[in-house]
């Protein structure tokens, strides 16, 4: 029974660490860019767009080009956020690939 209690205690400790990491990740801000920095998008850790910066040079382009650049910059920022989130998560899991939104059953 002692092993079970020890295992339960470690699981609860891991759950608390996961909450801490999730809170930390929500505060992260990452940037993505497209077109050689013609467009830059900043995302928060919960994928909320914080800013979109369109250079004067990009503003001279057709609407469709600007739209494509914004989408590409967002996707770049999203990839950067996934990498940063994985790094933060890896620090507490010792490299185990656990999902960011892992919910423990207790």
C-alpha cells in the first residue's frame, strides 16, 4: 500500500507542476514572420494574437499578398509557440512527450 500512496503522491506533484507550466506557457509571447519580416505576428501562449506588424513595403502589395503574408506569419508564430511550449513541458517531464493540456484523473 505504501508504493501506491507514494505513486499517488508523485502523480499529484506532477499534476501541480503541469499546472505551473501551463500557467507559464500562457504568459509566453512568440513572434512569427513572413516575407523576410514584411509581416510579423506576435502570439501569446494561448494562441491569442497580440499584434500584427505590416511593414510599409508590404502595404504596397495587393490585398491577397498581404493576407497570405499574415497567414504565413501566424503559422510561423504558431510553430514557434509549439516548440517553446514543448521546451517548457520537457523541463518538468524529463523529456517525456506529454500533451500540453494533459488532465490527471484526480
